[in-house]
């Protein structure tokens, strides 16, 4: 049985390893959980996927960004500095999650 656990761990992808290092990322598909977090923190008013531009399109405003940052920081135990938030680096959920992983990793 221990051998089976070792084999399962040996087949983890690098993404799985990164996810297990962040408290909020273990156990669920990271992007699905992250999009759920976005919808629970703010009401974007439309469906959101990994590549939906949120800031550059005006889907979310400064109040939404503040609420989303608070939810992200609370959920993942990271601190995102104001200079890290712009439409080039923090526009889509995939960009946001990549930043969370970079800060948390």
C-alpha cells in the first residue's frame, strides 16, 4: 500500500505539486476553484472563464478589484501589492492565478 502511494506521488504533475504547496489550492482543480472564488467575491454579471478579460473590458471596476483582492488574499494567504495589479498582468483569471502561484510559491 505504501508503494502505491509512492507511485501516485511520482506521477504528480508540476502543477499538482505547486497547488499542494498553497493552502487554498489543494484538492480541487485550481482554475475551477479560482473562478468560483471570483463569482463569490464579486458579481461579474456574465460567465467567466480562464481567459475572460475582467479589468480591460470594464467587467469589474475598482470596487470589485478591492473585493476580489481581499478574497484572494484571505483564501490563498498571499499579499498582492498594488503595483502588481494592472490590465496587462492581472486582467484574466489565468493571469490572476499565475500571480497567486508565483507569490505563494
